[in-house]
C-alpha cells in the first residue's frame, strides 16, 4: 500500500500539514504541466510529470546514496511549503536583457528514522520543471556514492544528444530513438509525440556533472562523474544539489526561448558589473589550426608584436572591440610533456607592455589567453599572480583552455573539475576579468550569479573544420536545440576563405593534427555570416585570418553587428533541419537563418520589428543556382513589421539580415 499525500491549502507561502489521501502536486502557472511527488511503502520518493493531462515522465525514483548514512528511503512527509513567484529581473547582458520568472513552488519536507531531513524543492514553470535535493543530516560530512534520480519516459520518441563522456563535449550529435540511447550527456533533447523537451541541470557549483545512463528501454538514471577513488562527491552534512531540469515546449524553438535554467540560478554576486561588456573580437588563433602559424616562438610564430599591432589596427578600423593572442606566453614548448605554462612572462618576440599600451591608445580590449593543458594544480598555483598582472595591464578578458588529460586521474567533469572552474570564475571576478572558457564544465546558468562567466566552448567548435571531417550543416542546425540550450557558446564563427585557398597556397603549411589537405568549411559564406546571429555568444569572434576580411563587402555585416543584445527570439525551425533567429541591440535588429544539406525556401514574418518603423534591410544571402560555397549576394530593401521576408537558402546555406531604422 503506497503512502499518498496531499496539500490541504493553496495559499502562496503557506506551510501545510499532511494527511493521508492523495499525492503532493504542483502545477505550472498556466495549469498545463503537473508534477507529482509520491512516497512508496518503503518511504522512497518518486516524481512524475504530466503535460496537458498526459503522462510524459512516468513515476521515477528520487534520492542519493551515501557511504554510511541512508539518504534514500524510510522517509515520511512532515510538511509541505508552497510558494508562488511572478517577477521580472534584469541581466547586465544576455540574449534578453529582461527575464520573466513566473513559477509555482513546493518544498516537500521529509525525515527518515536515521534523522536525515530531506527537502525536495520543485519549481513548476510554464516551460518546464526544476527540482533539487536539500539534505540536513546528523553527519559532519558525507561521501556521495551514487545518485538514484531517474527519468522514466512514458512513451518512446526521438532524441538528440552527444555520448556521455567525463572529459569532453566535443562529440558529434546522434539522432536516435529514446529507447536506443545507452548513455548521454545533457542537454538531452527529445520529441515525444507533439512535445519537445530537454533534460539538463542548473546551478552546478560543488557537485559532479550529471549524465544519463539507460537502465531499460525508456528508463534513465542520473550518472555522476566519479573521483579517482570511486566516490562521486564529498559534501558536508548539510548540502544542496544542483537543480535537475526538464524544459518543455510545443515547438522546437520553444526550448531555445526558455529562460528556465537562468531562473533557477541565484541573482548576481557581483555588485558592480559596469566592467562586464559584451564585445566582438578578432585574434591570432585560426592560423594555428590551419597549420600556417604555430603557438611557439620561431619563424611561424603567430603571436608576435608585429602581428599584434596589425590586429589591433584592424579591430580599431572595423568597429571591433577586442583582440586575442594565443601563444603569447612562454611554455608552449612543453606541450605534450609536463604541460607547464608561464602565465606572466611573454615570449621574447611579444612585447606585452608595448602591445597593452598600443591597444589602450586605440581603445581596443586586449585579451589574454591561459592554456593549462589540464595541469590544474600548476594553474591554481599561478593564476592569482597572472590575473593580478593582467589587471595592472588594463585587461578585462581572459580565455582559458584545458586541452589534455587532468593530472592525478581526475576527470574534467568530476567534482574536482567543477570546483576548479568555479574558483577561476570567482578569482576572475575579483580582478574584473570576463571569462571565455574552452574545454569547460558545461554551462548551467551560473552566468546569472557570476556574470563575468561570459561564454564557453563545450562542443565541436570551428577548429574541427581545420583538421578533421569538420562540422556539417546538419550539426549546425542541431547545435541551437541541444548545446545552446545550456548557454552561450564560443563557436568562433565567420570563416570567409571557405576552401582555405590562402592556407593551401602555403608550401610550408603544417599538418599538426592529421591530414588537413582536403579540409574546408561545409557551409556557404552566407551561412557563416548567419552564424554570428544564430550561435549566441556575448563575446563573438570573427575567426578567419584578418586578411580574408580586408576589402570583403560581406564583412560589413560584422562591422554593423552588435554582440550586446537586448532581446532575442528563435522564430522557427526544426532540430537538424533549419533555424531562424532574430536579435535586437539598441534600435537595430539582426536575423540569421540556416539550413542543412537541403535547399530550403521559407517565409518569415517580420512582426518582431517595431510597428510603425521603416527599416533598411541589408540582406546577405546565397546566390540562387550557384554551387560555389563562396558565392553570395547583398541586396537592400525597405521593410516594416507588416512585411514577410522570403528566405531562399542553398544546400548548407543561410541568410543574414541587418535591419536599421530609417530616419525620415
């Protein structure tokens, strides 16, 4: 016989005593999503989710397993606290400046005979559900050996995900039946009948990241990245886990437009955010991946004083705010060995102080780059010294990297890794440094709490096109619906030399990471431009060699583009097929559209524009019937919110538009 419980009052903020009659339920503000908590006869909690009165997630076990204390069973519900929130908060930056947070909450307070108090906190939004565990135990500390959380799908469907891996997210997407997935990282995006959803997590600070491990055809269990001794997490006697999240929508783009994960994070801990500024940037980076430059000092060194001055001049002349130089610092010669870098001393051919002065004179932000090679102990020993030095130079942006295995047998995505990444975020905030993290821990919305955490890699970025089979247009049409649901990505878009003509003409080009002779970009040039809009990042790079932009008419789009958005919306699309996104910065709007290998013509309403305003629309599009991927056309039209734009895209193609209000 199951123990069934019900709320006796619906008043916001109420504390409710429990009687033995029905389940504990919480419903989304619009009444369409209902989450139910149940205890079985052994006092084990479970959770289910219905949408429009149809079961989506069947009753699924909850709880954790510790080494020496029962955290999983024997519970009885003591009280239920119920709350409601409806407010709008403002970000210093983001896809949308203003975020609406409207949810109903229940805090189900339970206790077991071992004296373990568990609060299961659930928040129900119109676009999904979040829940977390809050434990208060008699112990001083605990070893978490497993998480028992399940997600049991009521019906099979289609899914999009990457394979579960404790060290990398740079994996291809798989489109599979839900029942065919063995393990997956999150976000785990799916479609069941006419519903779209995505499983992920929010507010990951001091806990290993979560994977999904299939138990039977439609049942998945939360799997945590372990420490070397097999323990999943070391926690205090009282602790709170990250939120487990389920975003839900009736269209694929509803998932992109959801702010659920941000709403499950705490407000900013940085009082003065005036130094945190989105920006466009260029840099010494792509040449190394192409094999025409190298990170170490020598004849092909990319980060030289001369090259730095050239990039700063280019940025100043093209309405670009920042410049990045990889390979500026000593230690790259240790790559593949002890992975030890000097984060303060530059190579002899990179005059750091002169370059910093010149950038400041030109009004350009100088970016520093710290590659760790996974040597976390060495980096933690040096990073405060380095950040202090960067602050003295007037630097506000730092790109970090963790390519390579982490020392000591730790995985990137374990509690050890999560703690390290958070130490870096907090120390960077102390020295007013914005972060762009490559080989990161996945984004879980902490950018709300620590808004200096600007952007991350966490997927197969542009560099894969330089030395591998590359990223297909289908991959780029999947990325927004999976990886980008977690947060911004530094994909480093915008390659104009699609076929690498300049690189292939270099007789000394290096094959440093495999055969690169037949590599190229797998999309059209118009799609490369559209990616600046589609793939959101507040630090947005024009990644090609700057000589490929000089004098190019299509580069006008990036000159006009503003990375500091006020409003964004994914307008239409299907996972893996196509995507259309619009953004606004100030009084200008930008639109980006992309398709997979199928040529596609779509009609897009412009009702997102401000009514009563005429706009000059500059359209960057594929050239009809031309199979050369570098072919493009630029046209200008006068358009308003009452118009519909017909978008014609070649196979692997795209379209980008700037809308500038007409002053009449």
